């Protein structure tokens, strides 16, 4: 019997700590995972956060030979993955069988032949994250602090691990994409199965999200007293809460992951760490590999740092279009700005925004007789953009112009006031950059308000006055 097998049997057989039932711990949500982790903390009050998170990752059978070897070889750092330490931790950790099974199912990441991604959970803001890189990011930083190791960029290693492996996979087998894809849950209200939308890379969206969150939380723990932090409280704070209207800064919240990630790294540092990882583990360097890394990082930056997070149709509960939609032929020369007017109030969380999206789609399909929700994209005030007809399908948003441009609507009535600066920046600086960078929008595209084309008050006096100051806005409609 191997030490690892003995460790798992020992873990599974301990029933001393948690006496309450854990029948509620079965859904694949971050809320359920945090509650389960809090049970683990409460039943092991003498264990440090480092020991708890290390034990939890071992429960899931997560091996870190990649990260361990890279750290040991490159920085002379021993992150203490030893059998004696694991045995000592397992003898102290109190966990019952149901909780053990839940942790094993939610934190061990892999993808089945049917493209079901395991080891991922749905967060309250509607995004899907892998737990393994989050836990690894926390563990690495806490261990480094314990060892008094000031290694630069150690918090990036969970993300670097996924990126470097995926870049090599792309080089060796040429999958359709080197990053992604995203996917869909079976039920948003009771998620259990997450199925990817296409052929998986080794850096799915959920793995990247988890790596970014692990980096952000790890960086935070590197500058605070980690021994005094209750990790369940840190995770609950990070993944919960609505966005306050008018909020312009970016606190430590999951909904701000892209902006906060940009604060702790840059493309050069990320490229350097990926190159070091590949050199350490694969002994590969040279012009071909360096070009591979450079191209991969450029794609990563556009997809996960420049582009905004877009909630796909399956996540907000879209009904299918009543007939197949007409495809577009990007790139297109126009972007038309709208407000929804009804709903008249901004939506501040995923549940509220999703409800608004379904209501608008029903109104457009049932009352207006359109094939689908009319807008290409809809902007919530929860930190996210919601996919309507998307980049590749013709919309029904701006009469006479649906073949030449995209329609983007802000949820709310903006006749008398503006959306928050953060919400407007999602379109002004990120969606347009994403559209141009991916070839959906002309580089010199024209932005117009809906009222410049159709006799309407849309997008509201305040919002229209604001977009007049934006790059690409034109006072005169070139097609008139």
C-alpha cells in the first residue's frame, strides 16, 4: 500500500470532528464549498491556514510535482511536500466521510471524455472557477511566508502551470484553441454538471479564472498576517456581495478579477514566468518555444485582461432563438449605443441581471415578434456584460443598420443620470478593444447613439451626452 493510499484511507476513516450532517454539501457552488471549508476550520481550530489548505488539496489527490520542481530548481525553495508532513497532518485533521467525498469531488480537477469539467464551481456572480489553482495559490504564498522566501511572482505559479502546459499542448497536437473554452452548467439554481462548449485546452476558462483568483488572493496574503486570517471568511468576502451603484474603485472581489489581476502583474512578468517554467520542466527553449510563449501571452492578455468578462447565454437562462439567426461577416464598421429604458433600474448582481435578460428576451420574442433578444450585448451594473446575439449573429437593435453594426444596451434608464464609471468602462475601454482585437469591429469603427439613426430618445440624454466624449463617436451619421 502506497503512502498516498494510506493517507486517503486514514482521512476517510476519521469521524471525530464534524458531528452535524453535510447532506447540503453536494451542489457545485462556491457558497457550498466555503460552508464546507468553514466546517473544516471549525473542527480543526488548532491547525494553521497553511496546514488546512495543504491537507484539503491532498484530500483531492492534487499533485504538485510541476510547481514543486519548478520552485526547488529555480529558487532553491522547498515547499515541503513530504510524506512525513502529510502523515502528520492527516492524523490531526477531523473530517467525516460525506465531507471528504465532497472535497474530493469539488477540488480534484480533470475533464472527462464527454467534455465534463470536474473540480469547478459556480460563483455567486455567475462565473465558473476551478478550485485547485485557488488553493494552490494560497498554499504557495503561505508556505513562502513561513519559509521567509521572498520569491518574486510566486503567486503566479498556479496560472503559469496551466498556461505553460496548454501552450505546449497547442504546439504538439494543435487543438482548436490554446486557451479556453467556457461551458454551461446543467442547472444554474442547482449546479452539478459543467460541460465545456468545445474541445478543451489545458487552460480552460475555469482554470484561468482560478489561477487569476489564486494569484490575487495569494498576493493579498503575502502582505497581511496570514496566520490570523480565517480563509473561509476571506473566500466568502471575495466571492459574495453585489456591486454598489456608482462604485468606481476595485475592492478585493471576484467580480473585479480582471482589473485586480492587472494590478499585480504585467505581460512581461507573466511571459518570463511561463518561459522559466517550460525551461525547467521540459528543457525546451529556443526561437520556436519563445515565439510560442509570446503568441500565447498576447492571446491571454487580449482574452482575459483586455476583453471584459461576458456572461454567455446559457448562464443567464436564454431561450433558443425561434429561427436560426442570420450570420454576420465581421469586421463591422459601426457600434450603436442603447439603454433598455425598461428595466429602468440598474441590475447589481447576477440574479437580478439574469432576470432582466430573460424578461427582455421574452418581450422581444413574444411582444415584438423578433426571433431573439434584439441586442448584440447587454451591460449590467454588476461588473459583467451579457451575451445577447453576440459577435457572429445579426441583431435587431437599430432599424436599417443591423447588418453593419452591433447594438450594445445598458440596463437602466439613463435620461437623468449615468451608469457607474466602472460599468461604462466595460464598453468604452474593454468591449471595443475586444471587438477590434478579435477582428469583429473595424479598427476605425464609428460609434453612434441610437437616436442618431432612429427617432427615439435612446440612449437617454445623460448617457448620450457622455458617449459624445468617447473615442470613435461621430456627431454625424456617415450613412445619412
